[in-house]
């Protein structure tokens, strides 16, 4: 009688019920470097919750059963609401309970750094629901420009209670906000926007307008309010548009359809139209673009954090699988080429974490007044496009290589059980959202025009001087390039070169010799173009052991 083919063996176990924080040495070391007084207990609790089988189940269900648009009720009346699977609400409640939204703005020094680490840990479980969370974080400083609105809405935006009900804001225990900038004819070029706002009078929230137009992308349309761009007589202006008006009636926002996207399935991205919708001026009339850029800087931070978090989870899945799977007479993780790939992925993941958290520190110190020299403001301005460009650009390549570590198992969706496939589909979003690669490179060129930029970069990169010959050559060439005029066509190259140098400097300061040496040997001396090309002499075992996920 032949062997039964239904006996399953040599398959890895599910990567579940693990603490995503306790085994992440790269994150812990970066936190100690940037904010020594971080609350490890809080992050360990979040890591355990996000690594639990229960939360992974909610993440799967929220993506397998995506949001549904309910444009009308059964009586034919327009309602323009979106219905979510219950797991979506469980995830949203967890995100607000862990204070990933607007709470950091009033929590004191270090709050933005801890929030950044928590955002990365949550992303490992489910990134889609973090879209409205990220926007609620980003709009807070801009909303302060209208003191009357902020006084009424600020407490709800900082509340750690999630309230899914579609009711007026003053009846809710917690609020979320979104943003609406992109229009179909303009994309990133918001100056091409055609939506118009006509002045309609003054009331307790200030200057009120009637907004008519559309938005090609309005993510999370069930948020309680949005900051939108529209043309007034004074130019492009930032306006506050609530879903439900103060008198309890629905605002004139109609959802045309939900976007059918490659990934990010749990999040309801939509196309909307406004028909004389009521909106209130935020900030100065005609200064909308400046306000949008300020908000975009915060969401770009979250793009870098999110991609770094996804990298870490893809790496953990690859390490977990290869440490259990046998091939060619031994464990897959022990095969020389596979070990090289895993170590290279580990280096990339740690470098992404280091750069993203350094940006979070610049945000924290500049927002909390811990920047007497102004250095953090300069570095924040530079690091935002650099980190957004490079970390997000590397994400898709990273996910594809990590998927190969699992072979065909990594490519399988299996009704949402295939987490690696979900990560792969998610990766391009952070690179596109809030400005794709070219937009970030152009923004970097603008940031480099300041007279003190060169000295600020030299100060930031000083710790890595004379650490590696190839790195020194790259450092000299790049600093020389920024003192001259970089052609626009070369801006992406400059963004990459600065990102690698900054990552090297950070790894020198809070990683291990094995990681730093391998990073320099592969990113500067060899300029490897695919993962798994770490040169001979690199301590692969030490790098892989450092990256091993917790249990």
C-alpha cells in the first residue's frame, strides 16, 4: 500500500501569537538612541496584541470582506455611507486605544517617537485602517489655525475611544478626520484643482463657504470631517468640511464610488462630489497649498514608518518559514545563499527602521521646543522627502525578495491567510500616496536650497566619518554635489545617496559592527542591485540572529 499523500509535513507553522516588539532588537535599539525614556511596557503590550492570532484574524477578515458603499437606503433616499466588516471596527478601536492618531500632539516630549514605534508595530498586523488614523494625526496642527473649530473638535480627535456611529460630532466619544486634495485632472499638481468655494457668511466657526467640485481620492469617507482644497477669491484655500453639519443634517457630499485597488482593501478609498457643501476656512485664504504641504509632511512620515513596519513583518515571515522548512538536506535558513538573502533583508529592514525613527525624532523635537539650534527643523525638512522616497521605494523590492524565501507559499492568497501576499500588494501604496518618487525628489531639491543645509548634513553625518573607505568616498561626493546645482533629472540619485549615507550614520551609532560593516560593504563598496549579494567576510550568522523575531 502506497504512502498516503494527505500527510502534511515539512511545512512551517503559522507565525502567530508572537510579540512583535520583544524580538525586534533593531527597533528597541533605535528607540533607545532617539528616546531613551520610551515606555517599553506599553510597546510590549501592543506588540503582543498585534502579533496575536486574534488580531491577525481581524486583519484577514477586514481585507477579505472589504467596505461596501450604501448610496441609498431601501426607501430610495440618498445616504452616502460605507459599511465595514466588524473586524474593521475592532482594528480601528485598537489603533485609537493605543493613541496612534492625534493624541501625540498634547502628550509632551517623546510622544511622537513612541507613537512612531507603535505605528510600525500596528502596521505589521494591518496597515489599511491606519489611513484615517494617519490623517487624523496629520490634520491636527493645521486645524489649530481655526481656534473655534479646534476648541470643539480637538478633544474628540485626541480621544482614545473609537466611535463608529454616523452622528453629529458633539454626540460622539471619539472623532477621526481625513483629507481631500487630489482631483481627477491634476493628481499631485493641486494647483490644477477646479473645485470652487463661494463665501456664504460668518458664524461661530468663522468664515463659511459653499463648496462645489469633486475629489478623485477621498480615503476613509466615513471620517467625521475633512480638510479639503478649493479655490476661493483669494486663491487655493484649506477648508474644513464636516460630514454632518452642526444642525444635525448631512452635508452635501455624495460618494460616487469606492476605488477597486490593488491592495489596501480594508480602507474605503472613494471618489466624491460636493454640491454647495458647507465648509469653513482654516488658516489664511489663499494659503491652502502651504497648509497641505505641512500636513503632507506628517503623512509622509507615516508612509516611511508604514513601509518600515511592513518590511519588518515580511522579514519575520521569511525568517520564521526558513527556520522550519527543510531543503537540500538541511534547514532552508542554513543554506549559504538563503542565509545571504536573509541577512541582506535584515540589514535593509534595520536601516529603514533607523531612518524612519530619526525622522520621528526630528518631528518630536521641533514640535516640542527641544531644538534651540534649529538643527532638528532643518533635518526634518530634509529627512521627510529622503525617507519617504527611499524607504518606500525599496519596499516593493524587499517584499518580492521576502516572498521568494517562502516560494510558492508566499504567493498564495488563501482567502487572506497569505499575509506575505497582502504585504506585497500593500507596499506600492506608501510609495505613491502623498507624493510619488519624483515628487519627493523635487521636494528634496527645494529643501537643499537653504544656506545652512550643508552644515546640518555634515553635522548629522559626522559620526560615520572615517568608518569605511567606500563610505567616505560616497560622503565626499554627495556633500560636494549638494553645494552645487543638481540637475532635476539627477534628483532621485541624490535622494538615494543621501538616504544611504544617513542610514549608515545611524547604524554606526546604534546597531552592531556586523550590521554596519555589511551595510557599507554592500551599499557603498559593491553597490549591490539585488538582495543576497553580501560579500565574503560578512558575519551572516550574527546579522540573522539579531533579526530573529520573538515568540
